[in-house]
């Protein structure tokens, strides 16, 4: 901590400390106290504002798992997670479901004319703004005749998820349902129905719990809004 000195100028970034069961957001560079019984990781981040706490997320994921357990009582299911953002959500959801369950993953990426770094520095708009998608990682298992639950971190324009849904339907599953942790209905460009939705959120840029900003902040335990990306 010797490199942290008091300054009369406001720093361009805030400091965030993430530890075991505790988060101190927006700590200033001066006057920081660190408790020695916790292990903290210090990262320089744009200003973050917690939108959904880890407790809110855990509660809602448990409720979604209970819905899935009721809907498929006595049956087996396979969760298909969309890489990379849905990995943490899928992990927590699958562990709460009281069914014979397994999971697989699919990866997709955009192609064509990408937005420039100036237009979209984090690459956030690349997939859905274009609606042109290619598979980067295919399924490892057959979906034929199985109860498939497509797991996505955020339901946005609906273009990418519609593409993946059509791919999975071609496998002729017994049932195909969609579970999305977050939903931005104001961004929808193509109709799509998610059977299980965690939270409807406004059109803001969010990170944490699997969601990233230029591949950073996926491991944050809360879902935060980047106010000044």
C-alpha cells in the first residue's frame, strides 16, 4: 500500500476491494484501511454502482431453480450455457435444481462489419447490433429427445438468442426452454420468449457475475453498472 499517496487531484479511477463475503466499492486512494483477516484483490476500475447484490442474485437463482424443478419433476434436463457470460449463472442454477441434470456449452461470435473501437470500445454491441452470428464452440452431446434449457446471461435484442434457439431446435429436443438471468426488454429487436427470467433491468451497461467489460470484471460477485465506461 506504500504506492498510495494523498493527492490534491481526484483520481480518474476508483479502487474496488473484493474479499470473502465483503465488498468495499468506490474507496478513495487516501485513507484506505484493510482488515488483515480477509484476502482482498485490488483492481483499478471505472466507477461502478451495484445494481443487483450477490444476495439478491442468489435468492432469485434459487427461485428460478425451484420453478425448473417443479416443471420437470421426475425428468432429467440438460442445461446449455452460452459462453462465456452464462458460465457462473449456469453453475449456480444447476446446483440448485433438484433433478437429474447435466450441462453442455455453446460458443458464438459475430462476423461481418464490426463496430470500431471508438464506437464500441468494449465490443458489447458486436453480436446483437449486426445479428450475424457464427458458432465458435459446438455442443458435445446430442440434444435429441432431451429436455434442454438454454441458459443465457442477458436477453438483449434477441437476435443472437434466436439464432442459437434455431440451432438447438434442429437437434429435435423433447422440450426447449430459455433461462436468462437478466432481461433488457427496451432493447428487443426480435421477439423471443424466455421461460425463466431473473431480473428485468434498464438499458445500462452491466458487469459482474459472468458479464464483462472488454473481458474484465466477470468474477465480481455483484452485478454492477459501469457509469463511465
